[in-house]
C-alpha cells in the first residue's frame, strides 16, 4: 500500500474543512462564526445544507456552500497526500494553543514539515526587507543564539531580516518556522526556495492559504497575525516608521504578547520604527539574554549556551590590527560615515583607506551602509 495514503486525513471530515476554506467571501471570521454553532461542518454543504439560525449569510455565500468547488478540494487532497504535508484544524489537539487564543484564529493551517513544532516556545523575529548589513547580521546572531538555547524562531520567509532570522536558527542547530502569505506549493520570494527546503527539514512551513494561492498584498497582514500569534514575543530588529513589521508588533501587543526592539543609530531611517516601538512600551534589548530573562518563567526549562549574552560573538581567530588600522577605526563611529570624510579624519590617503576598509569589512570590523558610507560593528 502507498504510504502517502496512510498520511491522508480522514477524507469524510477533511473535505468539509477544505470546502469551507475554499468558499469565497467567508474568511476566517465567517468560518469561525459558523463553527461556533455547527459541531459538524458537513451539514453546511450540498443542496440540503443547514445553516445555524440567526446567522446571516449572504445569498452568494449560501449558494456557494450548497454547491462547493469540489475540484479545488480534490487538488488540496492531492497536495495533502504528499509526504510531510498536513492539515491541522482548529479543533485538532495539534493546533497551537497560543494561536487559538487570538481573535479570529485561522480555522485551518496547512503545514509542510513537522506539525509538532507549532506547539514549541517561539519567538518571532521580524524587520526590514532591505536591512543594513549590521541589522541583518544582528538578526542572524540573535536567532542563532536563541535557537541554540531551545527557542523556536518564527518569521515570514521574506527577504532581509526574516531570512536572516531563519538562517540564524538553522545555523544554531535549532528549529525555525516560516509562516507564508501564499499556498505552500509555492515559495515567495522565489530566491528562498533552498531556505524553505531547509526550514521544512528542521521545522515547518505554515500557511492558512490552500495550495495554489499566490502572493497578494492583503495576505501579509493576515500572515503577520499568525507569526505573532504563534509566539511568546516578537523581536523587531530594523524597521522604518511605515513598516509591516510594526503591524506585526502591534498585533503581538494586542494579543497580549511581549514586544522587543533593538535600538539603532538616530541617523539610520531603519532604526526609527524600533525607537517608536520603544517609546510605546516595547522592551529595549541589546543581547539575546535580555529576551530570555524577560520571558522568564515561560522559558524556565531552557538552558542558555555559552556566550548567549553576546549579540555578536567574537571571531575565532581575530585579526591583529596594526597602528594604521586602529587609527582608521578610531575615526569611524557606529553611525555611517562617507568615505571622503573618513579619509579627511584619518589623514590617510584615499588608496590606503580603500584597501583597509575592504579588509576591515571582510573581517567584520566595519560594514558598508546605503549611500556608500561605512560604520563600525559591535565586533570592536
């Protein structure tokens, strides 16, 4: 017998959950309202469908429930029959309890990977799709340390901070979860195909959208509420004042979860969102240990690995800097500085500065900034 058939959920029950999700205009709120008054979703479908009394359904939705698109449901069943694909309904014991507590939780979750990881203690890491080099490195290192400590890292598979968080968790030999704004038969952005495969092997890909659903702008706020809803807290690394990451942080606060933010330079536009969150009450964090201490009793069973308190660990074999390199570093601050000003301050030639900056960047002592400037990192 084909093993994939054994993994398929009980068809009689599953088709009705899939048909609900596939009903246009119903949405998670409408589905949850129906389910509150309907123990058996099966009675909602077909010519003899029975709708709860007092629940006002539009004529269009009622018509669609009486005549569902069973072809789409069959496609979903075919996807579920593939290895490591799962459907978790809100009535399933495997449904993550923290997410169930949120307003209008997704009635179903499509999962590719290990569904058991959804109930592990999680921290969401979110931020800019176009971060600075320093911000991306910080997200990676926080995720690596926290994942090594046993905290599952959850994010949205987007470019920038999301991707750095997922990769950091994988590099820390930990678990990571990616919540997507598409069906799980596709990856967005496409360049994260390899990363998505790694996440599925060491965690899970999750979506409330059935297979075949493409990326749309309205999907991402819905995705964000799942990211924050799964997690004990949300860490924002870099974010502009108008940023989807701030929406995730707001949703986390509304869900009663912790919100953490990493401060940055006052000259960095990507730090302004984090500074705004801190003014609004988010916890300012400088190290991974700050997060573990703040979450406190919720993480009592987790143990911190060595160097957990350091946002960026020292290199294993640090470069010995001579006097000229030290002189150059002394004239570069943590705020981005144009190269011509670095040359003027250091007293070195343009050729010397160019060569030395290249080596310092390769060794992680400085990072390039938008516009061609450079700034020091926390390595020195």
